[in-house]
C-alpha cells in the first residue's frame, strides 16, 4: 500500500512538472510570435531608401488617415540614407518592408540577398531631362553636339544611356558634364540638358522659366521606378500581413486622388510643401503610377523584363536574375480582391 502511494505521488509530481513545462513553453511561443509577427501591438517597419516625397502619397495617407490601423497594423516609416541601407534592414529583419529603386532590388538579388518584390511604388521611372527652350532641344536627336548633365551610377545615368542606345545615338557625339543635382548648371548655361526631379521642375515653373522636357518613356524606354520588397522567409511565413499592408496602401492611393483638397493638405503637412505644390506634383506623377490603365502598385512581368534588359545593357547587371523567384504577384492580386470593405468605409470617417 505504501509502495502504491509512493508511485501515485511520483506520477502526480511528473504530471505537474509536465504541465508546468507545457505552460512555460506555450508562453515562450506566444512571446516569440508576438515579437516575430507585425500586429497592432508590434509596428510594421517600412524602410525607405529615400526621404518621403509626393511619390509616397498613398503611403503617407494610409498612415495619416489610420487606414493601416483599420487593416490591423501599426506602421512605422523609417527613411534610410540609401537603398542599400533599406535593403540591408529588410534582409536582416530589422525592417519588414522596403521601398527602393527597381535596379537596387535586382542588384541585391543578383548578389544573393534573399529579398522579394511584391508591389510597385512607381511603375515608370520618374527620370526626365530638361532643357531651356532657347536650346532648341525637342527630341534626343537634337542632343548631338550638346553638353549633357551626367551623374555616373545614378538612375538618371541608366535611363539616359538606355535612351541613347535605343535610338542609336552615339555618346561620342555628345559632351557629358558631371554636375551636382539640381537646376543650377542648366540655368547657369554650364549644360544644355540636365536630369531634374519633380521638385526642380516645379521650381522652374514657379520661376517662369521656359523649358522643354524629354521623357524617356515617350521614346520607348520603360523602366520600373520604385518597388516594395520583403524578406523571402517573411513573405512566405507572414503573407497575410503583407496583403493587409497592400490593402491599406491601395486605399491610401485611392484617397490621394479622389479626396483632392483634404488629401493635398495632409500630404503637404507631412512634406513641408503647400497644397498647391502637392496638387501639381500629384498630377505630374499620375502616369508614372498608373500607366496604360494599370491599377495602383501593379506591375507586370513584361515591365520587369524590360527593366532587366536595360540594366543588363547598361552593365548594372551582368545577367538577368530569375524573376520567377524574385517577384511575387499573388499578394497584390489578393489585396485587390479584398480592398472593397476598407475603401467603402473611408468616406464615413
């Protein structure tokens, strides 16, 4: 009898120990899940390869108008010094999502960095080239014998070289001048043509400068602009999180263009611009966001192939990467399938 009682006490002790272990292990697993999975309690970190701009209007509005919260996410935007820093943050899991230039992403994939692109920021590159009207530059063929502002290793250099190659214009017949960013060299007469950003164009317009613009897309050069990326493993493990992020981002872009004055004021406040400047820049970038009746954030395989061809031709890439593993099209399709409820509730706020 005494022996049986000892056995009973021993078994009870073992069961208690197992119960304690299971409880502890479950708590550890729960804490680990809380740390690894972005949620309303743990922010989703978005690492930006450049400062916030009007080209991020959908992202800004999704944050400012709590669309991310409605999608069950708390998002934190973290601008980085460069695309390389943004990609490194995503690859090391210090950030969940990155927004970088397409060429930076493809170069990272070529170097074996396990990141995946799942949506577009700008479907067309924003690079454009400007000349004073007095220079009589109207097409790339007018550049022969002219001085061109050129910044090696930049997106503008890639697009410029691709445009010349496509039109069979020999670079030897042009004079390339390395100049700092901005319109100063163009206005001072140091160059006849310069790549300028949207803010520079706006400044020229506000100053009343008479200029002409060469847009590479009008001459058959199509390169993806910015793209959203995530870690390969995270994309597989937490796919639903990225779909919710896209759902809110798409609703943000819808609001950016459908809710004019209110949205312009919110974006202006986030970027230290005036609402009028925001509206002008928004109109300028519209074809870069939704060319050929595309939807916001949507890219196609052919656009990736064209981008790769440009990067290989300009020696940014030694060879094409495997797009079948580098690019995910499914998350965006699923996000569009589910956007209705979030978008429908916006006007009731």
